[in-house]
C-alpha cells in the first residue's frame, strides 16, 4: 500500500488519460487496484498495480464475467468513515477504497454495428455499474468518477483532499445518470414489445450539445440523444450561429418532410416556420423548386428554415443569398454553394442525411410525459375512396400524392392547398376547420382555381365544401368519418368537386 494510505480502484474500457491519472496517484503514495486490461495498461506505463484477485484471493471466473463482485472490494467501497465500518474493515484485514474510476463496456458502440444478440449480451457490463452505484451511494466517503472530462479533478481535488460535500454529490449525480443511461440502452434493446404495455419506461439521453437558448432567450436548452442511430449525432454544421431550441424543432419538421421525398429524383424544397410548412414544391430543377416553395408564402418565409432532399447547387444558393433565412438543411452542399452562402455569417448551414424514421413521439406534462407511436402511416393514392362522380386528371392525381405527404406535418386544424406539385396556401392551428379553409385560401399568392384542397380530419359540415367551390377548387381530400358525410358528399357532387376519402386522420397538436 502507498504511503498516503489511500486507495483507488480503476477499471475502464476507454483508457484515454488513465496513464496520467495513474502516475499522479502513484507519485502521491496512492495504491492502485485494477483488473484485466486496465491493470495491464497501467503496468505497461510503469505504474504499480494491485490486482483485484490478489485482494479477494479469488481468480477472475466465467471468462471474465466475474471479477470485482466480492465483499473484499465492495466492503471497502461502501464503508463509511464516520462510524464502525472502518473498525469492521480492520478486523477483516481490509482497507478503505477512497476513489473509484470506472467506465463500461461499449454497449452503445456495438448497437451501431448491428451485432448479434449473443454479442450484445456479452457487452452488458455488470461489475462496472455495480461498483459505480456503490461508490455513488457512499459519495461522502468514496469519490466516483465516470467521465473523462472530470479526470482533472484527480490532481486538482482528489489528491489534495479538497472536495466539498456538494462537489462529491455532483459526481454522484453524474454516476447514477451514467448507470441509468446505460441500463436504458440495455432495456430498450431487449424490449420486443410493440405497444406501451410496460409498467416502466426509461427515457435516458446523452447530451449532444447545449443550445444557444430555449424557446425564448431567457430559457436554457440542450439536445440529448436517446437513440444510438439518431441522425442528429451526425449533424454537421458548416457555419452560422449556434442552434436554438426553436431552430431544432423546425429542423426536425424539415427532416421528417425531406424523408418523405428523399428517394425522389426530382428536387424537393420545403420552407418551415414555427414548425409549420408554409411552402413546399417538387421540380426537376432545384432552383425552380426553391422559387415555387417560396411562392407559397414569401412573407412567412422571412427568417424561416429551408430544406432540400438533394445537394444544394450554386444557382439555388445564389437565390437564397438574397433573403434572410435562419437555417438551410440538406444532405450536402456543393463547394460553390458554400462559398456563396458563407458571406452570410450568421446563416446556419446544416448537413443532415435523411433516412431515419422516428418510432415514438413524446411530450412532457406536469410531472410526467405522454407517449404515442409517431404518425408514420402512409397510404397510397390508389387506396383512396372516390365519393363523387367527377374523375381526377393525371396531374390532379400527382398533386393529391404530393399534398398527402405534406398534410400530416401541419398543425391541426390543418388545411393544405396544392397545385402543380407546390403549396399554394396553408391554414394551420385554428380552432375551427372552416377558419383554416378560409386562411389557406386567403394566404395563397395566386389563384387556387383548379387546385387540390386536403384536410387532416373530416369536415363536420358542408360549409367548407361550399367555400372551396366558391374559390374554384377542383378536388377535396379528407379522411371521412363524420355523421354528416352524406351531406358533404352531396355538396361536393353538386359543385362538381372530386371528393376523396382517405380513411386516415392526421391530427398534429
């Protein structure tokens, strides 16, 4: 044992910085206890180590599954210095363990590799989390460190013995948060359920980065990742200010909408403001797709977020450089587009690859949260039920397919008007559906004659059909299901409107 009488147990998978810690502890008379690969690593760096098996008198067994799980290890970790525990240790010829530095088997890393069940089971760390929990419980007498960013505390605080009780408690919090996150990864991996039948649901995340601010500047905010496959982990910001809470919410909507079109050969462009698409278009030319998307609501597009399903080209960048935007999102930016847009230093350019499909949707409530399956339901145009006599033209069918992919991203009550594969008007978030209809028509910068009107839920009355007819709308698409469906169908037929029932509601609150 070292001259200081202090002992540290170090058992880590990630060994960066451990050699410096070991040297500092040894120099100051600490005894270092370790296992397996960590012990070998320290010895290779000329740092004396006491093997756990030398203390327990018991070898590592079951292929390394059992190393540290022993009273001669956990007793010294859990012993309090302020009562009879130390005397009890002395009677058993044991000495206190004052510092525990541990990180775990890389379960999350193997998740990314789609490893086999057998491999994943073997990557579930048992001894590491158990030691961390023990030390964290006894934080007033045992210091626990699980993050590499806290390794500097060994020389600054641990060795000098200057830790305050609040600082020890903070390390305990970090330790329990770490074990909780780790356990949630394992639990979610083993969960084969498709519904929400479980009595317990863990939502644990790893901090990705701190946001510029929350919904308003006086609110703090941060992004936490809950899924190892999250595309946000690969978010690449090329330039611009730090993202805010509102930016991320809008970015999330843009990402979902790009996902709807990411396999299209044509260029899709969407403009989002306050989590509502105010413009979107599909076109063989990217710059034309941008112009068409912008035409949906050029006033609301000011300070908005724009997304593309393909690499941003030079011409599109030139057009966007003439207006104020908060964020541009795309799978990639051409070198020419970056050179043009970098002149707007505050403009955030985000590269984000499409393809990820979120399974669940969570919202916080007072002291809890509600969770539901994400609305990923897509139904093909050919499956819709035509309720009126007037047949659709081929271009109308294309517009129906285009609008159907977009309507579920508009806040309810949601009305969307499209023509020539671009948005003409949007009515969102109104308490009555007829108000949303009127707003969508009035917001249009061009005539809606011959256009398609889509609704996220059924029309409870025929007044919306009459209003659509007065505006010259040719096709109405809605779920159906109202007690007055017959009245709505009759009105549409009398006005010469093609009425389609989707059978699917897309509320978004």
